[in-house]
């Protein structure tokens, strides 16, 4: 018997990636859950065989015995649907930012909107398995991390835990993402003529993913500078992180910290000192690749962290969380 899981928002980029990943999952069967926001986006392609489609309702959850519902929807839609799904007896993995932050006040500050489900916001478990694995299996509601914070926290937190970063000197994260990270909804900023042959920074000093980095890493806002930039590519995130190392550390020392912390993590890959990943290495995978370069004379260090924003940054990590919640091998359907 396969576990039945539902996908709301299956026509979006992350939702479509979920459909593809679950299609090859040995222990899960995906059902496509129609919500009003999905209407009007049919491609016209005939699908003689494919996942069953059902409405995104409590009645459908009960009738189809759906164990987990993925919400690949905007934050306001997730806040509307999450309590409905939970009340129907299923569990929820939300891919939006609706439940990632811990307080309504923090949400309002960074998302500039009021939070309509403060009780669920307080209950939600942040779903970064490498740091939150113990709480995920028993959670009713998992907030899938943002793509930028996933790459940043996986690179920064182990070094902070080992006191290998001079926090007084600050950390600078220069982050670049493919256009699919902005979602499928058409906007002028994401149109072909605006993006192609172009490279642009956005949301400078107030990007909504910053509080996730602070929350997981333990950094103060004054210690962390983050700038997001849009690459003329469809997918992938590459973050170049600058800081000063402490106590005369070498690149090998920093790599040793990562190697110890991630010794049993299946989706973290480390590069030799002085070598760094590129986007091709991680596209269409659930890996986070990390490379370190350090100048011993000055203590200046550069860490490059690369992920696929639609996989480890969204759908792949959501499947990783689903596997934990269902008691399956964490790598199932991802390797």
C-alpha cells in the first residue's frame, strides 16, 4: 500500500516539481488537489494516464484517505487552507512562507501583511532536516524552508556553532537565483525581455528570507548582510558568503567542521579546499554543495553554497520532510 498525498498548487513550478518527484517515489501516490487558484492554466495537453485529480476540500481528504497535503500556494492561500486540511485529519507541508516565522509580529514586519493563523504559526515545525530532524516526524504542520535560507543556513550554522566566524566583523551573503524562484505568476520583472541578458539585485536590506537565516543560525540582524540577485536562468541558487575566520583557522579547519557536522547527512556534499561548486553540479538534485576558500594571511574566508531552488530549496526538501513524517528512508525518491 502506498501512502496517499495531495498536492495543492500542482501547476506552479514547485508543485510541478513535486508531481515529478512523487511519480518515481516507491511508497507514495500523489493526488492533484484542485483549488480555485489553479483554474485557467491548462496547457491543453491530453493526459491519458496521470495522477487522480480531486478538489482541495476536507471531504476529499477524508474520502481519499490522504495522509499529507503539500501546499504549493501563496502564503495567504496556505493560511486559508492549512486549518481546513488539518481539521480534516491530514498533515500539512507548506511550501510558502506562511508558517516559517515564529511570531505574527515578525511575519508582519517582513511580509508586510497580517497573519491570520497565529496559533498554527506557533505550532508549525521548521522543516530543515539537517537541523530540525527530531521534531519533523511528529509534526502536524511543517513549514518548508525558503530556498535562500536553506543554502545560507547549511553553510553558516556549523561554523557559528564551532565559533569559527568572527561575528563582530559581520557576514555578507551575496545570493543569486534562477527566475523560477519567483514563482510562475507572470510579472513584468520576471518577463523574458526584462530577465534575459540582464542581472539585477532586489529587495536590498529587507528581503523576507532574512529572518529565516537569523532564526536558524542565531545571528543578530546587524551581523548579517544579505542581497538577492536574479540570474537569467530557470533554476538554481548560488550563494557566496564572506566572513573573517577566528583563531587562525585554515580552509581545512573549516572543512573539518563541516565534515564532522554533516558526516551522516545524505544531501550535503563538500569540496576540497580551494574548490567551489557551480550551479550545474546541483541542478535537478536535492544536494547542497559547499566549498571553502580562505586566505591565511588575513583570515578572510569565502564559502560558496549551491542548491537547486526547486529541489533542495522547495519540492525535494518537502519530499525529504514527507519521508521523515511517514517513517520512510529520508532519501526515498530523491537519490
